[in-house]
């Protein structure tokens, strides 16, 4: 069952309108990790809810509880649950996405205002959230609009689950999914046959992908407390244990410059690939110049393609993210910070989970701190985490996605595992007992969490066609099964 020509033509003819809708969404700075922006996250939820309802969905906004953030107790942004279609003869597809974004400011190095969608001469739609994940979410809205306007019946029943805390650990969502699932017959997720998520990217800028695995995550904050207040280094330098010195020493003992994780037992959990598995990575359309182009520098950790790809997909990695409490201003302030905090995370792969990795992290850091014989105080915080996920690519859900990709892009997609983390993916798989698919819209150089995040115009428009065509392929394949 191919996607109707009328649908594909509608997408082309309404491209400018769709881009205008994306501009409206980008203009809402829905930064979930910033307490001062919580009202904007709610504003984005209202905007999206209105869009969905206007094109035929029945929706409800579900409160997810409270959150402690920046010394305040705030309401968590609501989950948007939506549904359209109850035909028992059709498959029911659950769509997941998120409407919150990473922090962004012109002072971070953006070339343009991050919350004003800018279209450059290369057709790139530049703005925070354009690729992650407002563009893909609005791709589904585009599909709903096309079918309602054209009077076309959707080929499947649809359920939506959209959240506003994905960039901050998806707080409250797992509990919602699990509690709703336990209701059994008649619950919101009752009858869902598969899940489709569009919240990741191609490996490169030329070959579409279908993704069957994600790394998990565990994220820690190392707090070092010392003097009762910030001190003058001319008066106190050489007389007290300095928190910054302790922190730098500890963080330097977490990972080597070549990426080797120094915490005993973490890397050892993961077995080595055999020659057959290595061939999978060798066969992907990817080269070292791809990562160098995406990174904006010739700093790839290896010149071997398979090694780099396995470093992104198959093995755990530890990254140092930043230091709080240190002097960041212009000039040469001679302060000894009274307290500092370093942040780092480990991307996890099967069989690793936060539950079996975190004890190793805590024990190691406490042991390394003890070796310093420092009179400062160490406090470790587990900020958030999620389990890794790998799916069965032989399922009809993947068959439909591969066929849809071939129909829209005229080429077969790469089957990839992704280096990023979407914790709710595994929650859906385990709670609903259904196949979960990642069908990306964006390219590998979109810079989702970086400055100048973008989504190519062609990926937004062709990606809308892809998501719509996927629904028709699900209907066609399952009707034959």
C-alpha cells in the first residue's frame, strides 16, 4: 500500500506553511532544565496540544507530579496523550516525541538567535529544537493536517505520547507508562501494536537510517566542599586544601585522552566483537571524514572506521561535561572557590545498566578521593540515567520502515545503533511488550545539542513524507501477515 500521491503532493505544496509552524515552535524556549523557563515548557505543551486537536486528535494533558530544581519545587510539564482511530481491523501505532529542548543562548556561540528560526542559503532551518525534537514531532502534525484537509482516512490507528522532560531525564514518564499499562483492558496503551520514535539522526549527511539500538546513560555530579567561603589565593594559597585541585585530580582519573574508561569493571562488562560483527560496521556508509565534518575538527579518536563506529554504538564511553563553581569571568580573578562540582556521564551498552554500573563508579571515586588525604568533603550525586536498548530488526515494524525509506529516498537505509540515549524507549518495549522503532528525520551534522542546531529543509519535508509513508507500509505489511 503506497502512500497516496495526493498526500505526497500536499506535503510539497505546503512546505512553507510547515516551516512557518516549525518557526512558531522554535520561538518558544521550552528548556526543561531551566527553572526560569518552566512556563515556556507549558506554553509549548499548549501550542502542540492545540495543533493536534485541530487536526482530529482527541488529547489529554496528564500531570506528572513535582520536581525539585534550582532550589524550587515546580510542577513537571504534562505528558500529552492523543488518539485518533479505533478501527479493530487496523494496526495501532504509538508515536513518541518530546517538546522540550536543550539550553541555548547567543552568548554560547550561536551565529543567530537560537529561538528564531533562520533559513540560510543552503536551505538549513537553524534554531534550537529544529532537529531535536520539534521538527520530527511537527512532521506527524503535518501528516495529520494533510489527511484531514484531503479527506483521507489514516491507514492505521494512532496514539501519541509526547513529553516535556526528555532533555532532563524524562522525569515522571516511566511511572505514567507503567501505571497506565497496569490498568490492562481499556487503558490508553491498550491495543498498541508497535512504537515509532523519530528522535535521532542519520549516521552521515547522505544515507537515511533505521535505528535498532540506543546506548543508556548514567550521569553524576562530583561535589567537593572546602572553605566556608571563597578565599583570596594570595592570603590562603598554600595554607588550605583547595576544592578545585581535588576535583581536577578526581576527574583526571575517570578517563584517558584516548577514551579508555579508568573505572575498574565498567569496560570489562562488555564483550569483544567477533569478525562477523565487525563486518556490520565496515559495511555502513560512513567514513572518518563524516565524523570530522560533524565535529568541525580533525579529532577522530581513530583512523579506523569500524573502531570509531563501535566507539559510538557498541561500547560504553565516559565524557566530562563541565565544572560548576569555578571562576568563568573575564580577567584574572585570584579566587579559591569554596565549593566546586564536576559533571560527567557514561553512555551504557548491554549488559550495562545504571544499577550495575553506579556502585562501581561510587566505590572508585570514593577510593580515589581517599587517596588524596584531603580535608575537603566529597558528595556524589546521581543526577539521572537510563538503560540501553537493542531491538529485533526482523519484525514487520522494521520491514515497513525500510520499505518506506526506499520509497521516499530511493535507497536502502543503514541499520544503525545510536550513541545517544532515549530512556523511554526501553520502558515502552518492556511495559507494552511490543516492537519499538527509531525512524530518524535529521542528518548526522544537525548538531542537536550544540550551537547552530539545524534541520535541513529537505529532511523536514522528505522526512514528513517518510513518516507518513511508513504508516501506509505498516498497514500494507500487516494486512498480508
